[in-house]
C-alpha cells in the first residue's frame, strides 16, 4: 500500500472514531487554549471539544489547570460540536451517563435530600441514590441536618440493578483532594502561622483540627480560651470552620500543636492597671483544692484564696463548706505577682466587723476567731494572713482551768493587741487586758460620779472602788 493509501486509511479510521462519539462517553484530551468562558480540548482524532472554564476552577475560584495538561471528562453534548464536563451535573445525568461515570470514576453532582436510616438520600437528576453516613464527609460526628439540602460532588462506588441501586461516596473525593494538597499544606504549617481549618473531632482533652490535605493538628483544651475550659464541646463542634495559630511543629513525632486563645488579647496584660493590693473585688469560685480555692476575677484571670485566708471552723477542711464551686462573693486582693501570673485573695464576709490588716496595731481592741491551741497559748485568726497569739499569762484564766472549754476552736474572742513585730510576723494579744481596761473605765466612771476628789471621808476613792468591785465579785 502506498503512503497516500496509508494516510487515507488513517483518516478514515479517525473519522469512524469521531462518528462513534456519543453523549455520556468518557474521553481524555489535552487543553490547548483557555478563554474567558470556555477552554478548548484536543481530543485527538476525534477533533476539538470545549469545556466550561468554571469546571476547571478550584474552591477558591482559581483555574487549577494549564495549557498542555491532560484531563478526563464526559461528553455531555454532540450537538453543534463536542461539549465536555468533568462532572455530571445533577440535572443532566442520564442512566447511561451514570453508568459511564461509575466505570470511569467521574464525579457526579447530587443534592442531599434527607437523612435516612444509615445515611442520606441523594438525588442525581431523577435518580435516587444512597450515601452512607461514613461516606458523606471526612469529619465524623457531625449532625445529620448539617448536610441536608446541600449540593455536593460524589463518586459512584456501587452501580446495581441497571442504575436503580446507586451507592455514593463524597468522602472518596475529599480524600483524593487532601492527598493532592498535602505537600502544599505542610509547607504552610510553620510555628506562628495563622491558618484556617475544620474541626475533625472533639475529645475530652481537646479537638483535632483538619488543616487540609489530610494534615491534622491538636487544639488542646488548655489552649481554647484564656478562661478555664472544662468541656471542649462547649467551645467547638465537629465540622465547624475555625482559625487557629500554630504553636509548635514536631516533625519527628508528626505532631502539630495549635492555639485559639492566642488570637485574642491576654487579659493578664491589663492586670497591672486593673487590680491593686487592698482592693475588694467580686469573684466566682471555679474549683476547690486541699490548699485553697481558685477564684475567677474575670475571664482568663484567676486568683487563689489560700486555705489560711478563711476563718477557722473548728474542724479539718471546714472552710470548704462555704466555698463551693460557683459561689460568688467579695474578695480582698492580698498580693499580685505579674511575672508568675498569680494573685492572692481573701474572702470578705458579708457584713464583717473583723479588723482589716491595717487596723491591727498595738493598743487596738479587735475581734478574732480561735484557731488552735499550744502549751504556751492560744492562736487567734484576726484577718487573712494575720494570726496572733494569746500567751497563757494573758488569757485571764488560772493554770488549772481548761483552756479548750473557755476558748473553743472556731469561737469568737475579743482581744487587745499588745505588740506587732512585722519582721517576724508575730502579734501578741491579750484577753486579760480587756478586763483591765474595763476596770479602768469603771474607776473613771466612779471618780466622775463621786465628784472627782482624790481623798474623801473614810479613805480614797480608789479604796472605795476596790471595795465596791470586791463586793460585786463576792
């Protein structure tokens, strides 16, 4: 056969192939030009076809192919030229096209009608299909209603009974997209980067965030907010889009640590100008431990009311009864450590007549609460962080008396401050001085009543007063 004969045979074979192009057929071609609305695809001997540019764009609206790239598409029309599509539009899908899509793996467009037992009912044109719950998304645990009414692209994974039984998977396409984007995503995940992601799952210790390309990071519960978070599900939900900051990337362990609170201002940055020692503020008890109660002054700012800041009750741990989690009240700020982010507070009892720390000075007459005993005296709680000692000689009771019965732990007692040693934080108190002061007051009162003279018939006023007091005591 001559060369001209061979050329004619080739052209004839190509023309036959071109004639066999039918709607629903899957073909491959090379992009030769991209216009504003359509792209032209060289389909070999079959000629040139067109495809809508919109089908060549990604989710961000950018064209994801270039001239010279090969694509696979399905013939959706042969009238007036060959028109291609990379997915079957839900309104244009025929039974044959669906079968072609199943064999070729071509995505199809469908509308999620409703959730049914085990999955979702999906409409592709006039055809009803089924998508299992596990195949609707990569993210697990989302509410079924989230997907109802949405139009998604699916892959047909089962084609039975001539197309009357179709099983779909959206997850398969999402996973393919993840793998394609994985390398690019990993390059963007660096310490300090702020990225968008989607909550993949929520656990008791935090949430896993899908950053794209199948790459996930952990948003720990401690990084969800400046205020204390006890239940991550109250902050984020599966499927929710979220913006996070990359805190740490451990390539060796393949771990990515993420933060959410870092995108908001740290409330501790305002503590120095908002709070001051001696200030009384309102707070809420968030948790109680053996050594004290944590008090939230504002979201993200917690203080500690140490166990010693509570008045003694006479039984171990008795102070906890009045400070259950959720309790609100007034607290006095005792100290502030900005560097360590610590604030010490003490409760201020409602209607309290107890002396403040500044009022505890020599000569002051104050009220306190019996805290404990020692062989040498009785310890009295005066104010948060201020405990004084009544030496046995100042209790006003004899050595044979039972101090525990006279001064029960937890009972109130009125005392006079004898000495305050700030260096050693020692305060010496006296009950006996109360009686002495009372006697002195009675002497003054008697003196004024008797006319104020120092000597009268029958002896001095002091002698008469002592006699009167002695008579009263007998």
